[in-house]
């Protein structure tokens, strides 16, 4: 472990997590590392939760505002939510306990584009950040931080916070050093272009410089990231993946893509896994990823020689693949770049790379307005994440979903979306197991038959019925709607248990 | 006039507009110049409309798909719509006749972010462009085009179209030459950064190079742009402008803005005019604009020395100010840069400049989801224009609207927006005559009181009543809604003539 803290000053600050938690006060705004279950602090959250429980037991107030890269894990979001230690949470919330408390009205949650939060924190839109708690692989001689399996908003939080706590996690491979590319966007008004032209371009340092005067504690840990087991793929996911690959083939036929020019962005899940499995046997070569998270399938594509480079801000690996990463990081770092999320998700670079985006959705309406976040308009699922950053700026963007959920009681395609995260101006292609609806170049009424064709057959007559009603006398016909029955699907679901009524 | 066509080949192509219209066929996709009433072709649209009328009289089909920069004028959009000569229109539609036919279902309209269309045309998302019809001030010896009072998508249309028709308009000042900065973004996958760091940076040429082999006609015109008379400001606009200026002062107090660091983006209208009048007497100096259109108020700011430079893609001037521009373009071109709209509205440059955006809206819901485009979910007003390009990427963004319309029968703040163009993730500040609602850093439920406070007093109890109902038993409390009554305001308006019911 001694090799992991090479700087004398930091060594002098080593203490237990409980001791470090003394620096966290009621009302503090805390910026933590962590993105999609990787690179979050492993010890401080529990220590803060214990402190909260103790103070609450004495009748004292103790709650923090919690900022991260994106989702973390039960031993971070989960323990803090369980202890009622969080007042406000941003920018992403996928933990079950945290989500339950948000939807019960006990925790305030703000859902922010992942590329936006870093700048907003630095500009003080939330007030001053009190403490940054950041996981590291190692601290070098000069006191620089080598981040671990996620970069997230570490740079912005370390810069903005008054106090800094570093967790050095022995579980993380020392060979991750050299995989990161840390670049700080200049402060306004003196910004210059971000000099990334291709996914693999390196423009920064392998470490994060830190103002040592702000470091109040260093905590040693040895704990694994939350790495969810790989789910075996299912028939519906494979069908959706097949349609996605057909779409790519169509782009090649149209002369807009070449077999060695595909730049991938991909959300996490079964369909992306199936897409990547499909790519292994495809004609595509020299694939690049400019995306948020490195998934199992990307390591397979790298191993097979199909993918030359993957740029992201974190890992989202199964335990098996996380183990492989820890063993072979030295090899993988030739093909993987981990960046701050403000760079991995930056509109400037996304537009420049000409990537093809693919993100999951809860559903969309018959005109292509997409709901990514809320059920019934009110109940947060996870958050918008980077889907807006990538969709708005991609060369070509897709939204994917099975056509139904809950044993057929919920249709992905609805008359009117109860929450809209991506507007009709942004949605290009919607894919279900029934095919892909290519909405490019189509006015709203011409999108309707395309979207109904990828709805589940059980729902097609109901959607057609709504559209006919919306087009009937007295209505305006640019984007026909019948507001009196627009939410009937959702009201049926609430009252009768199925959108079918 | 002879001085305006300096190239022999182009001289040989001079013909009447009626003769040039022979190159336009049924089913053609036509890319025209023109943005916000400036720089649109003055003669071809009428000639095409006449051809349509003649063919329709003989029972023949004749309709085109019409692509422009943004809005044009009665003698362009208007005559073509009147003659039923348009099948499909994009990306903006503010002409009354065109709008009426779109809402009647006679013309298909697709509402696209202004920064997106050029690339989508070049990539063939709409099929091949048949003809580009572009207004010019002059054609130089080498056959390059000096554009007129708007650049819009001229570069992309001239590159993509199989045939080119140039209108040379003697009404436009020859001194506009030198004001334009024409830069072509590289084709994928070989893009590099757009090297604009500050609003006034020039990175291209003052002309558009053209493939002469594609030029089929040159038409001489002498006709004014559609320049709408300046509307005298009203009390409500002045109040809104006052709140906007208060917001700016607040940013200075918070240390996020300096009196010589304001970079402005502004939509068109009475409130922006009042804001610019207010800036004349403010402490702000060396103001820069990185925006879509140059308005009267910006010329006043330039004349007063308050504004150093304004970058845009077109003019939207009153007749009086258009006359001044025509007389004094030589002076103004030291302070004005006209760019392709893909550059004026590019996310990359917008984020880099750190501008403060201000755009009008139809209204928004109690959580900050903004409707910019459709009334009652169905009836298009104009289009999203560049509001998405600027809002999503601005350092700070605002939406402005009077709190009511139609003598108080319509409230700008509603329980649920019937069309969403900007999501809760994007909306920072909403301004009415009752103040500004600063939503930054606030979870959805904390935005509600802020937004109700800027609603018209008549609607506040109704909005509170809805919110209480949405928070009542059985509902989820992240973004509380009661879907059964979410559109009651709009149903009341349709059935009883007022959102009040």
C-alpha cells in the first residue's frame, strides 16, 4: 500500500474514514467521484451515513447535498439515502433506495445533462462546494491524483471545493495510470477549442493536479467497484440489435458511413451488449467509441481487433470483466482513454467526431417526443444522463426500447409522452423489436405511421384510433392532438393496470 | 448593374426570372437563401408560383420541397404557399399564409434546429437537393458569390444542389462585401475545431466559392428585403427588460460576469429592443453579440460605442435601419460579421464564448418545460429556430414572455405544456413582467413557487390548486402531476374561451 501514497504531506493526512467524516458538516455540498458504479468513494459514504444516524439519534439535523459524476452504488448512494443523510441529489439517481426516497418526496433531485454539471458547479450555480471526496489509484510524488475507474467531475470538484478528501483504493489496478487523459477546459472568457479530432486523441495529463493546501484527509480502502453481473441477452434485445445493425448497413448503402468509419456511442444494457456481439461478426472494422462508459462488449471488440480505441469517462463492467481489466489494464490502456465527463460528453467534440448515438428510452409519443426519465410524468427512473449530450450532437441518433413493458401492460409508443426529455426536433430513429422507424426528413404527420409500425401489434389499433380522433374536425393538423384523451393510456394504466384499458 | 456581375460565364447566363423558373420541376427540392426576412430571392419565388398556377390550371401536379435559412417574406414563402406550390417546408415558418396552410394540413412542415439543417442536407437525409436559389450582392471576377443580407444555409445549399440559380440584387449595398465570413466545416470524418474564440474572430473568406458548372441562370433584381417597421415598445416589454437587466446585475454581483464581459444572444422582438435600449444607459461596456440576427438595437449599441462587435447570420432591421445599413455598410462592417448559420448557431462556438441567451417562448409548465412552437399542442406558430442551439449551450439562458396573452385568457405558465421544445434540464431562468424565476440548482418541486410567482396573479391560485392536487395522496412526488387534469387550462381555453374556465 505504501507505494500508493508517494507524497509525504498526503502521508501525514492518512486517517480512518470515521475521522475524515468529521470534516463533513450539516448543510455541506459534497462533490464525490463516481460514475456508473465505478470510481466512487468506498469508505466515506458509510462513515457519513453513520455520522448522520448518530446525530439524528440525538435529534440533530444532518443532511448534505450530494454531487457526483453519475450513478454510484449501494455503499455510496444507498447508505446515504438509507440514513436520510441527503437533502439534494444531482445529476443522476439510479440507486433503488435513493430513487424511492426521491419519489416519496423525501429527497430533492435535479436531473442535469452530464456535460453541464461541472461548469455549473464551477460557476457557483449551487453555491460553494464544501468538500470533494475523490477515489484515487495512487498519489504521486508531487501530490497529483491518479484517478481510478472513473473520472467524472473529479477535476471540477477538486478545483471548486474548499476541502479535499482522497480515498486511495488498493483494489484498483496501478496499471490504470496512463489510461486517463485529464484536460481542464479554460475558464470563461478565455476558452479555446478542445483539440480532440478523433476518439483516441490524448490532449492532457495522466493525473489531476491538486491544491494540497485543501487536502484534509487521506483514507485507505480496498474495495471493489459495484460491477453488475452481465445479463444473458434475450430474444427481444437481439431483435432490436439486429434492426440497429440493419440501420448501420443502410447508412453504408446510402454512402454516409463506411465499414471502417463507425464511431460508436452507446448507452448501457442488454441491447448494446447484443449490438456489440453482432459487430464482432460484422463487416465493420476499426470501430471507435466516443462514449460515456466502457462496457464488456467493448473489451471483446478491442480483444478481437474490431475496435481500435474507446474513449469514455468510466467503466461499467461485469465482475468478470472488471477482474480482467484489473489484470490487463496495461494492455487495455493502449486502446482506452478515460476523460472528464465534461469532455467525454462535450457537444463540441461529439459533433466533430460524427458519432452514431444509441440510447435507451422509456418510450415516445407518435411524433417522436422521447421520455427517458419519468414514469407517469412524476416518478423518476434514473435520469437523462448523457443521452441529451449525445443525441443532440450526433451525426445520427437512435432511441431503443422493447415495444412493451410489464407483460404487455405498458406500451413504449404512446399518444402523448408524460415527460419529454428529447424533443421531436432531436429524434431521428426509434427502434423496437418490430423494426426501426426512420423519422429523418419527415414532418410530424408522416412520422405517425412509422412509429405505429414499430409499436406492439396490440397497441397499433389504439394508437391509430387516437390519431384519427386527433385529426378529426376542428383540430389543427400540424401535430394533431386531442388533449382530452391524450393521457388515456396512462390513466388506464393507473386505474386498470394496463394501458389497453 | 454591370459592375455587379464581373464574370463572363455568369453574364452569359443572365435571363428573366420566368426563364430561370424553367429549371424548377415538380417534386424538386429547392434550397433558397433567406433568413428572418433578409437575403431571400426576390424574383424566383413569384416566377415559380406563376408556373405552379399555370400548371395547376392545366390540371398538372407541381409542388416543391422548400428549404431556406429561416423565415423569408410574403414575396417568397407567401406567394409559394398561396399558389399551393409547396409540399414540404423546413426549417422555419413564420409567414401567415404558409402557417395557415401548414395548420390546415395542406403543407408538411418539419421544425428543425437551425444549426442542424445544413449538415442534414449535405448528408442527404432529405434525398438530393435539386436547385439552390441564392441572392447575391455581386459575383466577382472568379465567379465567387458575395452573399447579401443573410448567409443562412447558402454554403451548404450551393454545395449540395445539382443546379444553381443566382439572383443579383441591386438594392443590396455593394459595401456589404467584407462583412461576411464564409467558413466551410470539413466533411466527416475529417473535422477539426472551428477556430473562433471570440464573437468577432474572422476565419474564412468574404465570398462563397461556387462550382460554375452547376450555374444555370443568373437573374437581376432590385427589391428591398422584408424589413418590418420597428414597433414602439410597451410597458410590459419594458418591465420584462428591466428584470432581465436585473438578472445581469445579479450575475455581476455573484462574480460570474463583469461589466465588460457580456456576450449577448438575443431573439427578435419588443423585449430584446427594450433590453438593448436599457443597455445603452447601463454600466455594461464592450458588449459583444454572438447571435442569429442583427437588430436595430445592436446598431444603436454599436453607434454608441457600447458594443464592439456583433456576429450573426442575417439582419432583421426596420426599413429605416435597413436604409442606414445600405448607406453605411462600410462603417458597420468593421463591427459586424455575417456567418453561415451552422457557425452562428454552432454548439461548439456557443459554449466557448460563454454567452447569455435570451429567447421568447409561448409558455412553460410549473417545472420549467418550455413550449416555443405549438399552440394547444397542434398549431404551429413559427418554429424552434435557434432557441435550442443557444439555450442548451449558453453559459446562462433565459426564456421571456408576458405572463398572459389574448387579453388575459391565456396564461404563459401552465400545469403541463402541450408541446415541449426545451426540457426542464435546459431551462435556467424564466422572465415575465412579474419578475424572473431563477431555476438554477433547484429540484422540480422547488421550481414551482418560483414559476407561480411570475405567473399573472389571476392564474396563481389555479396553478397552486393544480400543484396541490398533483401532490395529493397516491402520486409520486419527484415531479408531481395529475394527468387527469393536466390539460384543463387548454381544454377550458378551447371550450370556454379562457384558460380560467
